[in-house]
C-alpha cells in the first residue's frame, strides 16, 4: 500500500474518532437542551446556548484525550484559546440556525426546535472539524528521515571533495 492509502486510513480513523466524540457530544447537547427547555422558563435559544456550552466542555475533553491525543500538547494556552474561539463561532452557527427558524419563521414547537437544533449542530460540526484539525489540535511534524543525496548531488560533492584535496 502506498503513502496515499496510509494517509486515507489516518483520515478515516480521525473522522471516526471525531464522530464518536461528536456523536456523544450531540447527545449531551440535545439532552441538556431538552432538560433546560422543559424544567425552566428560558427561551429556546438561551436554553440552546447553555446546552451548547456544556457540549463544548465535554467535546474538548474527548477531543484532547481521545481523538487528538497524539497531537502537539506543548502549547495548551494557544490550543485552548483557539478551541474556545472556533467553538464560539460554531455556537453562533448552531444557534443562528435555531434562532432563524424560531424567530424568523415562527417554527417553535418542541419537535421543530429539536430538528433545527440538530440541523444547526450538523452545519456547525463541519466548520468545527475543519477548524479543530487545521488550527487547534495541530499534528506533530513527521520525524525527518535523512534521504540519501540525489546522484547528481553526490557527483558534485565528490568533485568538490577532490578539488579541496588537490589545492595546496
């Protein structure tokens, strides 16, 4: 198998781990959302924001210690700052969909709330996957392997070495 197949396997594994953590995060998000909605008098989007924040905390732990545990851990402050920044953008995307459906179109039944909450999570997940893997949980550089010099370079080095030896 070539380098491309190996890279594809790594990406598939990463997507599967991201999906496992994200899937549980979606359940956390939806359960907290519905608990807050049905046990308080908070408006739908406020309940959704609370649920999203709880899911963000859950997801950070899952991503850091499961999905991206092999990634660079040397700059945690930078990682946390970027994670929170991109999570906040995802929060706006996710809850913007719910806000538009609820207040823009008047779709405000419990079923509609959950459908648009789920749709918002899906759209925000695409953004989060890209941003987390690209910016937050950076891959460690591959260990450098010293390749032998190209044949033309070997000849130039041999000529240079001979020339240095002949100079008095």
